[in-house]
């Protein structure tokens, strides 16, 4: 399935089936099976034994509301305890199988895995369907993005979980709606007015004044990944995009897109 031509049959046809019988999961590599003995937050669990020298698992593809977890000065995100409780209800004291679709470990020494219960339940899918997490991908972990976006959209359309809270609202691609969110993770929607490539950086501009308006930036590597997906970023003028990432200030507000799966094409001019 292409990210640019989404097929939502997975919502009705086997998303909860055993990975052995579900097409979208066929390419995942199967790892260890272990017991979940602790849930750290809405996207992290502890296993009863080490697998490949680690017993902590980061549920790859998800970003659940963040707990403070002892971090000085960190403000807990809304509904963070609810997300932890939802994951506990799904996985605590249950055996899970780790499956991998990209990089297997992060820099903190945690597994980066999709988790499946013995009955085939896909934990990431359930968290997204319940509105207890957002999709959060990386250049080295992009498996099942189409399926995750479909479930996220279903939960958002139904205002389930985090999608009923203004903290997680979709943002318009205008400086007025974005400037105060600098330094936070946001999902932004708008129409591309112009594109340019300057000194190895690709710019997707959402306003007439690039010094003030919202921009998506791509470095050379990201640009090549788009081309590999058969989409030239410079041809996106006039298209309505939804992009997610950490909002930074680069002249106006900006999100750096490191891989195509950060961007959904919603409409073509």
C-alpha cells in the first residue's frame, strides 16, 4: 500500500488477526516472546527477562501522552495516566511477542518493536484505535504506517481519547496558530503554496512570506527518500498536506521532515 493512496480495508479485514494470517504483518521479523511485568507509560513496557540484552520495549510507531517520570521541570501531558492505564489493561501480566520492521534498538538500549498478544492482538493497533496514542515514525522505523494512520484517523474522527482534548488538536499551517507551540510535537495541515530547493535543503512553503510563514524542510537524505517513494517534493505545490513532527523556529514555524511517512497528502489542487 502506498502512503499516498491509502486503503482502509485493514480496519474491517483482519487487523486483529494473527500475524501469520494478516498480510500487513508478513514482512515483520519475529523476535522473543516474554511476559510484560511493568508498564512504564503509554508506549513503554518492561519484560520479565532480557531478550538480546534488554528487557525494556518502546512500542515503535507510537507516541503516547508523556508522564514526567521524575524528569525535573517536565510538565506531564494531558491524559498521560489514561494512556498508561490503557496499555496496562492490554498488556500487563500477559505474554507478548516482539516483531520488528526496522531498527531493533534505540540509543537508550530499549527494543523498538511491535507487540502482539498470543491471540494475535496488535498492541499498537489497539492503542491507536482507542485514541490513546499518535503515530510517530522514524527514518529507520516506517513499517505499518498506512495501517497505523488508518486507525489513528478512525479514533480522531470519533473524538476518542486524546482526540477530544485540545492539547492534541490538528493545527492550521499559519504562524498565528503555531508560533506558541514551538518546541512541541504537532500535527499540522495546510496547502503548499510554493516549493524550492536551496543549497541542499528542500522547502515546502505554506505562505507567501517564507520569513514568517510555516515551512516543511527536507535535507538531502529526506529528499532522496521521497524520490524513492516516486514523489518529488518539488511537485507538491498546491497540494494539501498533513505533517507531523517537532515544531521549531526557522524564520517562521517549521517542521523538519526526515522521511516521507511524516507527511500525508490529503488533497490535490
